[in-house]
């Protein structure tokens, strides 16, 4: 049979289709217009009750529903526009932010104990053997507004002189001290400590434990039946964690340095790790790894021979290099077996914002002192010391709130994603330094700047060697950052940090700094000063009382807590601080002068500073090498006089 030639007049033509329809009405009208244009002879009954309109409206309905779900699915994949709570929580956790089912209130509480006196004649002092050393997670409670438990985060060591006050508690008939009262501050966080046990008969990849409580604020510890500790990490491929070691040499350090840290900060590689996630119901989930124990998992000493024995040496061309697993370890950690005991804290919320003076009940406490060498008499004293522990909060507890709202999760996740735990700006380095846990020591004053000496050398070299005929004058130097730090000694005077604290700070910052940054931790310079002023006192006011209040204002102005490295002295502000005292008619003169060791004694620092040359327009500027001004001994460094 002969093939029939196709007539071109019957060939299908390209039809115009609109892709902007979104609603039912738009789809319906578009289908009507489409039928009128392309099928005018086939169908022209557009009455609401006609069968054809039924099919048009059904197709419009399907299009509207499909369009809605396409738009919704697209929107729910964007954190900025998502509305579903479970989607927002999932994306926030993917960004690295952990939504909080509840937030615990915090405050500083005063802990008290009595210590027996020792000594002869007039040389009495507290017996250091009876200073309590208390384990973390001391539980205290506020009962006036319903029982709200609080706990300490770090070890509380009364032997540590930081924030410690000692007063005579009781005396004998001859006014000789019998007991001293020792007060020490500690940070307390709202929360009730609980435990939960879960058993794994066999190791399973990426196994999970769901804690039934919906207000878990912290995982304190996870220990298996073999006594191994499991560490919480941000993601399962993170195999390096911080570990604490007691600083046994702390008591032998020179007292001229800052107060030594209680612990040394170490980094260890551990296969036993887990991550914490919260689902849409705010149930806490612990997710574990998928591997098995390998000897190389516990070592971070990178020996070439060990790497040479791996598959990377023999099959490098086709092997993907995993920086977290180049020793052929199980990069996602171990899968648990046996019994896991999980200790965690619950609570927090708005109700944990208790007023001052309400945290007064001691619930549980665990002393860590070694009393094996105590005599029976000393043991009696020891029991008396343990029973003397008391607590009170002089400040209200603040910061407690209920679960994050959807908008709070969204905004916090966006901010967290931008930060990504990196140290980029000067403020990042300063805040991260102050955030180092206090048990590792801490810098009281921090100043961060790019190394200008390197920059100046580069500029000088580049000016002599133009690039492409253009002199480069402001090209930044290598990523060398100078971090100037200072600490407090036992008397809260500024001093250099001890080596242990600097080592802890280096270890801590190494986990956050960018690869191209090289951080040099340097000692800041302390310029000791004195203040001399003269005022006119109104008639009718007691001159000595007015001078005393003026001196108190100057002490407050130069309080060490209010000053930072590289902060200038604004003399006008100092004038106003003195003039604000009731009874002062006018301030005749204010002079700031330098105190230094070779003239004023060994109590002061060595640095001679020309304050006159550094003063311009009523501002005393710090040196180019970052320094801080310190009124070291206010009682002797402030010289005041008055006339009427």
C-alpha cells in the first residue's frame, strides 16, 4: 500500500501556553481562553452547568493544589521563609545552631565555709588543709517560689584565692581567732540533675538514644558499663575534643604571675563521641557513630610510618583523602554496646529567674579533699567544716526563658551560620578569649591587632619595588595577629599571665582560628599612674568628707574592671567625676603622673612613661606598643587637697 503524503495544513501548530497561573481563578480563565482560541469549533459552551466547564474547573482545581504544594515545598526549603516548625529545626541544626527547648537562668552565688585557725602569738591564719575542694554539680535550691534547683558548673576550690574573702568568724576569750569565715563566688545554673540508662545488646551503626524529658538543657556525662567516658561533639566527624588535667604544679608558680589555672587544657582524639539533636517535640536525641575501636583513634601523633602503612600510600591516585581519617580510623566514631548511663540536667525556663537572696538551700555536695592523714581530732574539725557550708545569691538569677519561638530559631540559625565558630574579626578573638572556661585560667585584659611591624617592613620593600609601575603602599602583611593579654595576681593587680594559662589559651584558640592566621600571644604593658587634684569646697560642707567622696569617685573612675588595653584617659571625664561630688564648688587642678619601680618602689611596674608628651587636647594617649593605665594602689596613689 502506498504511503499517504501528510498535508501541511493539518500539521499541529505551536500553542501559546501561560506559565504564570497560580490560583484557581487564573487557571480556570486561562483554560477557557485556551479552548476559545484553539478549539473554537469543537467546544463553545462555557455555561457554569455544562459538562465541559466541570472538566475545566477540575483541571483548575488540580493545578491550584499542585501549585500550592510546589510553592510550599520550595518555601519550606529556605530558612528565611519556612513556617513549619520541624523544617525550621532541621535546617537550623544543619546550619550548626541547636534550638533550645528551654534556657536556664544563671547567677553568681556566694558559698561560705569556716576554716580553723592556726598559728602562734599574733601570727594567725586559716589552716589551708581545711579549705574545701568541691566537685562540680553542687546542687543548691531556691524554695521561696517553688523549688528551683541550681548547680555549679566547675569545681569549687576554696584554696584558690580568686574572688575569695576571709574574715574572722569566732575568737576565744583572748580575742585570738578560732575559726575564719571564707567566702567564695561561683557561677550557678538552673537545672535538676537526672540519669537515664539505655542498653545496646549489639553494636549498631548510628544508633540513637531518645531521652523522654522535653526540657533537657545539658548533657553532663555519658559513661558506659566499662567505665569509658563518651564525649559530646558538634558533628560525628569531629574526633578531637578538649580534655582537662589537674595542674599539679599550680601551687609552685611564682606569685608575681597571674593566678595559676586549676586545670591544664589538652586535646585528645577519641572514638567515643556523640552528637545531641532535638526533634520537633523537643525530645533530646543522642546519636552515636558507626565504627569500631582502633588503636590509632586515640593518638594524635602523626608519624610518617603510620601514614605510609595506610591505603593512601599504595593507592593514592584513586583514594579520597579524608583529613579526619587519614590514619584509616573510623571517622564517625564508635557504636556503643552494653549499658550507657546518661547524666543530664533539666529545668530552666522563666520560673528559674529567682530574686536575690532566695538560693539558700544546699542539696548535695561532694568534697574531693584527701583526708587520709588527718588525726581523729582533725577529723572532728573536718566534719564541722563540712557541715558549715552555706550558700546565698547576692544577685538575682537572670536569663531563663522558655523554648525558642520559630522566629528566634530562624534568626539565631542565620547568625550562627555566618559565624561558624570561626575567628575572623578582632572582636571574634577577644570574645573567644574571654569565653575560655575559667578552670583553665583566663585573660583579664585582651587587645588584638594585626602585626604592624611586618606591615611596615613590607611597605618599605614594596615602595622600592613597584609592581607594574604602581607603588603599593597599603598592601596588608601576612596573617600575623598580635594578641596582648594580661591577668590578675592574687591581690587583683594587673600582671603577666603565667605560662600554663598561655598554653591553655593557645590550645583553646587553635580550634577556632583560621588556617591563614598566626596568633602571637604577648604580654601587655602596664603603666602605673597616680592622680593629684585640688578642689574648692562650698562653705558649710565638711572638707574631709567631701575629699573622701572625691577620692572614692576617682577610685571608681580608675577601677581596674573598667579599663582595657589601649584605652586613653579623658581628663574632661575625670574632671566631671570629681566635680559631680556634692559640696565641690570647682575643680582647680587635676594631674595624672607616672609611677614606676626605680623611683617609687618594687610594688610598681618598670615602665617610665612621659605622660606630658602623651597628652593632647585633654586626652592622655597610650603608647604605640599596647599598654593599659593602672591606678595600682589607690590609697597611696591619689593625692587630694581642698580649700574653702
